C-alpha cells in the first residue's frame, strides 16, 4: 500500500496495491527543491546507479573487489589502473528503448553510469590484475607482492 494516497502531489499509484511504495515528496512542484525528483535526468541517472555496491577484502595473497552490477554485460564494464596505483571500475547501463505503442506502468530499474576509484596499497601487483563477471557480480583480484621476511642470521656466542 502506498504511504500517501495519490491525491497528494498527483502521484499515479494505487492505494490498494501492496507493492506500490511511492513516497510523497512534500516539495514536489516547488521551484526550488532539493529533492532528486527535481534534479536533471542525467543527475538522477548517475545517482541511481552510482551506488554500485562494492566489497574490498584483503587476503594473504591478494586484494579482492566484488561489485554488484546486476543486468550489466561484461562489455559494459571497464576495469583500469590509473597513475600506477588507482584502480578504476566504471560502467553504464542503458535505458530500455521505448516503443510508440508501449505503455509503461512502472520503471524502477536504474540506468546510467557508475565510476568508483580505489587507491591500491604499495604491495599491489598492478600488472597482474584479473577480472571476472559471474551472475551479476564483477570480481577483481589484485595480487599482492610477497612480503620479504627479514633475514635472520645465527651468531655464535663465544665465551
């Protein structure tokens, strides 16, 4: 059920529909509004998709990044290294083409671009980065350089 019925703000939602969760924007229609609804469409698209969820974990062998990008093909994602140690993950999901005879009832899937950057630590082997996409999850593996263990030399004690 909608939180606020459709007679507030002219929303096209059904108060009897349990999946209709349109929220009422009290500033909708005002000339100066700080809401996302009043932002230019390009800003809405970037904001909607910019929040690609990313996990970064460090294992003894590598730094592993997992990025949730459902509905994106691997051709639409770029993994790059800038300035030697900046890992950049970017992509774009295009909006579905509208046909003249189509009548949309709801459009909730986000579209737009995303770009995330991470400064890799000194021990990252940036020349050996691997990336794989499976079931809407991009996994980027950045191997680590082996830690050089200090050389320990036994010294005889005379006495």
